[in-house]
């Protein structure tokens, strides 16, 4: 199967209302261009420097999303063009994104990353942490970022009931935040969840954006 066929297959299994982020990390410009020529315009990367190089070399109408752990000193590599940062996991990071966005005169949309999986290696806030952060309201002073929703990953397990439970937990967290803090804010609407092996379950549980890598591009060579 080619990248073109894979994209078509994935698109056939997701509703039009769900956005497909083609996760191209560790894949070549050539592979990305094949997906681009198949019509895909939204790509996700997890390393700021790798993304910077790709952004400079690839077509300018690509919508780039950042999905990995972002270090404060690397924000400047992506601030001028990034469409959405999925992986905000501290107030400090949010406030530094705001600072860099100001320098390039932009408002950068951001998702707050929630940790629901069992593995403790994954970054992200607990629900209580995120709730307190928003309740405190300090983020409202950051006028060069815009909170548009949440992101999360389920545990890497074959236990589909557990995966489903974790996606439900993410959806419920979103609904609670929406109700308590963003009921009048129509921009706060995204739930980024679901990867190659679990995106169908994520969509059943209310995902609005799926981040699919290996199912499109094949295995990554690190
Ligand atoms: C790599 C990555 C993905 C894509 O994973 P696949 O299993 O290849 O689909 C999705 N989300 C995040 C945060 C990632 O780092």
C-alpha cells in the first residue's frame, strides 16, 4: 500500500467533521509530498528543529501542528507559522508561547494536554491541575495565545475497554471545562485524541482531531 492509498483508507473511516492530522515526524519530505499530492494539508510534527527545516522546504499552504513535548527555548523555531500546539503541559510553557507569539504579532491556538494514560512517562496535566489553572484565570492575560481545547493519549495497551474508558475521561474533562469556563467561547471546541491503533475508538468517544502517523507513513525509523 502506498501513502496515497493509506490516506484514502484513513479518510474513508473518519467522519468529515473530524480533522485528520497526518503525523509525519521522522518521515522524509518526499513522503510528506506524496501525502500532500494526495490532498492532505494538515501535518503534525513533534520536534521543533525538524519541523523548522521541513516548513522551510515544503509547500507554504501546509497547516503545521505541533504535537510533541515543547521546550521553552525551541518555541521560536515554530512561532511564526504553527497552526496549533497540541501539547501545552504547563503554565510556564503557555506563557512563553504567548511571549514568542507576541514577537511575531500572532495569536497561537493551543490545546492543554491532559494525562489520563497509565504510563507515567507521558506528559500532561491531571484534570485537577488543568481545572485550577483555568479557574485561576491568569491565562487571560496572555492575549497572544488562545485556548481552543484539550489533547490526550490513551494507554498503549490491547485492553480496548481501558482505552475507551480513558477517551471517555478526556471527553468528560472537556465537557466540564467547557461548562464551567468556556460556555460562551465557541473557539473552545477541540478534543485531540486518537492515533493509528486507537483512532476509531477515539472518534466514537467524541474526538474532533485524530493524529495518525504509522498507519499513513509506515513504521518510523528513529
Ligand atoms: C507520534 C505521535 C502520534 C502518531 O502515532 P502513530 O501511532 O504513528 O499514529 C500521535 N500523537 C502523538 C502525540 C505522537 O507523538
